[in-house]
DNA sequence: TTAATCCTATTGTCGGACAATAGCAATATG
DNA sequence: CATATTGCTATTGTCCGACAATAGGATTAA
C-alpha cells in the first residue's frame, strides 16, 4: 500500500508570486518591454495582499527581470549581458575574490578572446578601436582617469565585437573589476599610458591583418604589462578586491 | 555663482535598508555566518516599519547575501562561486542566449582552462578525475543520465581544480547550461559515451604528464565532438537554450 | 497655443493585527 | 530515569486598512 503522503508544497506566498511571474517571463507570456500589471491587479489575480505582492516584486527587481519605467511603473526586461556582468562582478567583490584571481582569469581568457576577435571583429568595430586609441592619445599624460577609461574601453570594444552574449558578460565582468582596481594604481605606474597605447596599436594591427596568433600574443603581453603595473605599485595581489 | 542645488537623494526606504545592510556585509561589519537581527530589531534600528524592512530583506535574499538558517532566521552569506554561476546561467537562459553562443564560449574558454589545469591540478584532483571516469565507464551504455552527469562532472572537477573562484564561477555557469541542454540530445547521439570516455582518458593522461598543449588540444577535440552531437541530433543551434 | 493647475491612478510607507511555526521548556508517561 | 508529549514564546508570514507622495493626463487660465 502507499497511504503515505508527499511533502506538501510549502513556500512563502511571496516566493510563489516571484516564481509565477518569472515563469511567465521566461515562457514568453510576458514579453520583453511589456508593462507589469499594477500591484492592485496582481493582488486580485494572485489572491494575496499588496505587501505580499510587493515582496515578490522586490525579488524580481533584484533579479533584474523588471525595471522601473516612467511613472515608477515596472516593465519586463530580459537580463542583458551587461546586467549579468554587473551582478557577477558585484558578487565577486562581495565574495572576496582576490586581485590575482581576477588577473589570472584575465590572462587566461583575454588572449583567446583576442584570437577570436581577429577573426570576428567587423571593420566598423576595428575603426572604433582606433578611435578609442586616438582619444586616449589626445588626453593629457597625467589624466589618469582617461588612461583607465581608455584601457577599459578597449577591452570593452573587443568583448562586444565577439558577438556572443555569454562571452560578453564574462569578459565585461572582468572589465568592471579591473577598471575599478586600475583606478587605484594607475597614478603610480610610470609610462603606463604609453605602454597601453603601444599594445593597443599592435593589437589593432593584428585585427586588421586578421592574424589571431599575433593578436593573442600581444594581448598576453598587454595583460602581463598591466599586471606588472600592480606589482610596481606594490599592491598585495592576494588581497580582496573592493 | 553656484546657487543651484544638487538633485537630492531620493531612493525608496526599502532600497536604503538593502544598501545599508549590503554595506555592512561588504565592509565586514556583518561577518559571514552571523545572524541578521530580527525584523523587529531592524525596524527599530532603521526607524521604518516591518513591511519596509521585509522588502529590503527580499532584495538581500535574491542578491544571495542572506540565506535562511534553521528557524527561518536569516544569516549572512558571502556569495560563493557556485551561487554566482547559478544566477548567471539562469539570467543567460532568461536573456535568451543561444546554443551556439554557449558552445562558442565553451570552445574558447575550456581549452585554455585545460592548459592551465595541466599545470595546476593537484594529484588528488587528477585522481578524482580518474574515479569520475571509472564511474561513468561502469554505468550502463543506455543510462544517458549517467553519461551527462559524467561529462559535466569532468568539466566541473577541472574548473574546481584551477583554484580560482572567478574562473570557477564562469566555467561552472557554462557547465550548468551545457548539462541542461546535453540532457535533451544525448539519447540521439550514438556512441556518445565511448567518445566522451576516450577524450577524458586522453585529457587525464595529459594532466598527469603536465602537458598543457596536449591538454588544450584534446579539450578542443572533446568540445568539438560534443558539439557535433548536437548537430547530429539536429538541434537548432540558433535557438535559445531553455 | 502655451502654461499653470487640478485630478486620478499608483506607488511608498505606515501601523496594527493575527495565524503559522520552530525551538525550547515543562510535563506526563512508561 | 529516559522518552514522548504538550504548552510556551519569539519570530516570521500574511492580511487589512489607511494615507502621503508623486507622475501623467486632463482641465482650465493666459
């Protein structure tokens, strides 16, 4: 006989609200850009009170599935690569990952990204890379903020040019972390701007020539060089990034 | 003159509650594993009502910064790599990334991961890899679930062995996505198990020999082979993963 | 026609209330 | 004495009702 019972489904109501709406989003029943019904409507539909609905909405909000539109109304938004990257890098920081872990990942992934980029970057994207370099060149040598932005923008353009949202999100989360940390050491790294510009120039040449090996090679050097800046600045690579 | 005013800080109270607690966590004032005060306490401390506090808690909950302990009490938890990976892969799925994007990322990143693994895997970890292979070999050939688990477990062990939480999270999120999708096609991929086992064997050999080039090479083949399974199964690689 | 004003729908916050539940203490039972 | 049951208490989950704040649209004034 089987007179025993299954454990009954016992999740808080706000969680069920969250899951229900999440389901409707992932199934496409609630399309990207559509407005969420008002809280009062949701109360009626789910048969719960506004407090409960609102707790569910907070979950959706933090999950990045809904964003505030005009008039505070929520509308549906499927998470973009940049959202994932931002959330991930924040979590990494909170999780206490170290500089060396980030740089290690950077050194592992970006050369291959560069190799791929050599094959895949559009002419327009390569043009953007050159323009970004020109902008950096035009900046004053002691404008460290411009140097950091120029370095990060270059990585960013490569990541975007791969035309792959998964890799974009991953590389972008690395970009966010190195950008934040570069800012703190750039002032102490002599000649950083010149060396960055040189590497970028070589990389663009490789991209133009569609030479993946050379691109990967220069990216390796570029990253090693950036890392050296950290060592010169005597940053403890085993400390957590903030 | 500058008689103009800055835009005043106007964030909802529940958001401020969220940020305040998040701050205390990231600054270390609330240590990992510590219990959060009761809702009533938080009300008193922040000077807001329980509804407001609870909405803030929902944000923290979804952000993965607090988890339910026994007795429903919350305690602090810094996000681990696996949390980040799970959140990211979920977001990728909701964002509608395609099979080919995932496989593209896989093919780009894992060979380099394997190269690194050849240098970095501990003997114990390599032993685990072999044991995982033995377990897969022992499974029945038509036990597709075991095949999928064996394939994913192998990737998982390599990712863990890199001893880098950033890469672990990234590779793990890929693992989650391919695992989920492999499950749907494995039955239609003939001889999949044998070919997987063969690649795994070659990879372990390369790891033992600490030969990064060979490891990267076999990983490339292994992944290409898995991908071919998809093509044989006539999966639309441009469709969104679910 | 444009600018100021009112109106309305919706969100943000409040306060209180009570049921549900987990953990613990007290009690009963053998 | 050991164990099982019961009751107690603190805390969370949910509900209700209320009101201020605000954004947008409608309406009126210029």
